[in-house]
C-alpha cells in the first residue's frame, strides 16, 4: 500500500509555521507557547480519547500583553481567503467562507476572544510576523 503524500497546501502551511516559530524563538526565546501538531487521522482518533478538541489554533502564546490573557493564532498559507468579500469593509459583521473547517476555527477564535484572549486568523508569514511584533513588542537591534 502506497503512502499518501501530504497535500501541497499542508506542506506550505507547515513551512510557513516553521518559519514563524523560528522567528519567534529567535526574538523571544523564553516565551511560553504551544504549537498544535499537524496530526494524521490515526493520531487524531487517539487524541480524541485523551480530550482533544478540534479547531485549536496553530500557535498559542501564553503571555499576557496589551490587556489580553494570551494570543491565539490560526495561520493560513499566503493567499488563502477567509472572509466573504461582500462583508469586508461593510457595516455587516465579517462572514467566514462556507468551509466547515474555517467555520469551526472562526467559532473557536471567537470563543477565545470572549474569554480575554486575542485570537486571529493570519494569512502568510509576513502577516504572522507583523501580528507577533505588535503583540509581543518588536525588539530593537543591539
């Protein structure tokens, strides 16, 4: 039986997340954080028995800053659409595209916000770095 290859999207997201974590640890080596592992179906089934809850953000920073209890980041690959274009820039609340996974992630982020966390989708490495620099405070070079 041939091994199933990771999708190109997962490989890109994995690469971007690895770069974000490297940046984070270079600038804030003592930061308390958790990274949600990219699980295969077997791991997911076993994890559910141990209390795994779906749609946990990709990166969770356990550092209170800027009036928030912590920062939850759901990282998407560069170019990913999250919100319906018709709701961007309008007086209507942002609507998430219809994909079940995005809907679940959006709901989890909103629940975290209701409990005092900053919780955001970020798209691509550059947006993730800008969000981290804002939240944690960009370090000045020596």
